[in-house]
C-alpha cells in the first residue's frame, strides 16, 4: 500500500471507529443506568397474613409443589390506642413453621402511628420481632420487613424510623426490607436493603363500576414510568387473593371476609360475580382484627372480585420488560387455601418464572 492509499484509508478507519464509539457509549451508559442489584437470596416466596400460624394440607402441598423457599410472615400490626403505640393482631403459633423455609418476620404499621412519639419505636419493633422468633423456634432469620403505606407527609419520619431500625438490625447481623406501593415509585427510595413492589390494589374498591380494583394494568401503567430508574433493588409481589365487596344501593360499605356465597338462605346470584343479599346477618369483615364484623341486610349486594391468571401473567411479563430482573424473586400475596386453589399449576409456573 503506497503513502497516498494510507493517507486516504486511515481517516476512514478513524471515522468509523469514532462513529462506533458514538453509538456504543449511550448504550453502555443506558445499560449502567438501568442495571440493578438483585434482592438477597432470591427464591419463590409467599406472604402469610393470618393471625394463626397453621397450614392445611393444600397449603403445604402448594409450598412443596412450587418449591417455595421463603415466607414473609406477618408477626403483628402496630396501631395507636389511646394515644399510645401498641401491637395488635399478634400472630399465634399453633405449630412450628415448615422446615427448610426461610422466614422473614414482617410488621405492618398503620399510618397514624407516625403522628405520635416514635423515638422508641425502632427498638421496640426490633426487640419484639426477634423475641417472637426466638420464643416460637423460628431459626435462621436473616432479615425483617416493614409494611407501611407512606405519603409525602409521612415519608421523612418513616425513613428516620427505618434508619434507626436498620442500625439496630445490623448490630444483630440482620437485614431490612420494605414494601413499595406503586404511587411511591415517584418518591426517593427508603433506606433499606431492597423493596417489594406490591402489584395490587391498583383501583378504587369503593367505586361500584370499577371492573378490577385488585389489579388492572391500565390503572397501574402511569406509575410504572419510574420503575426502570428506581434506585433500589426490587422484587415483585402479585395478588392471588379475592375480595368480597359489600355495597348498599351501590354505595361501598366495606370488605367482607370468608363469605359463603353458596348459602342460598342468604345470597341469590344475579350475575357471574354479583350476589343479592336476601337475609340479614352479621359477618366477619376484612382486616387482621378478627373482632371486626359487618352487618348485611336484604337488598344489599356482594360483589366478588378476583384477578384472572392471564392478567397477573401479563403484568408479570410487562414488568420484566420494563425492569429486567424484577421477577428474579416473585412473592404471592398470600398463602391461603381458599385463594390458591383458584388457579392452575401451570399458572403458578408462569407467575413464579423469572
């Protein structure tokens, strides 16, 4: 190759290299920007949200069949009573937790708890969670989780609480995670090791005409614009529960619990998921406090709301597109035989699939 040829081709190679760099650098920056650490010890998981720790044969079979390795076990709620913070609806262990299952002690905090003095709350929570584990033979605990629906008003005091808890837990060699609701994706992440994105309660249950208040992708989609850049390791929780919504003249009265819609002395089916009340009775209402009850009377309506498996799978796959790796750990809410037998084994395989 003569001198003239070299002088012509070298600039061409340099220009080509420069163009390649101009294309690759944004891609590399984008890749770095949207790469996130995975949650610790990812595994198929479930929430357990009842007040008695007791599994039936169907629930045990579900854990085995789906290779569930982690259970987020609600130990108690925190509420305000007479101006003081108090534990409520504490979990009663009637049997040991299944062997080989990692337990994540979980506490739910009511929002008004942060309106009172919380200077001692972090230590009280950590001490009680650890003590309950020790008393009930729950071994191998590696972290605890806090469930709290914070807003802009309560964010800072809540984050302060988490910082104090994280310090105390670190001294014991334990980690800390927190639930993340969709509307919180637009706020700064909490100071925890990772978050669980709760993919449910996307609609308004009090709206009689809301087709699916538990999970509707169209309702969730506006919040997901912040998902890719949310600066916290995340996994996802999906709903397998259903609601019995109680209406009177289409006005929302509340959520009922464990209703027998096949009771023809009390309900008359008017549509595939709608039932007319033809008698009057007190029934358990939703919530972890078993003392709660609701009064239904003739003329009221009970509407059954449940998410089709196809909807859960669609949302699951969409999240994987928006944020690869978020389904590296899937948590189902929640383990209960009256919920889990509503779906097929193949559905669960797709939902648990990363």
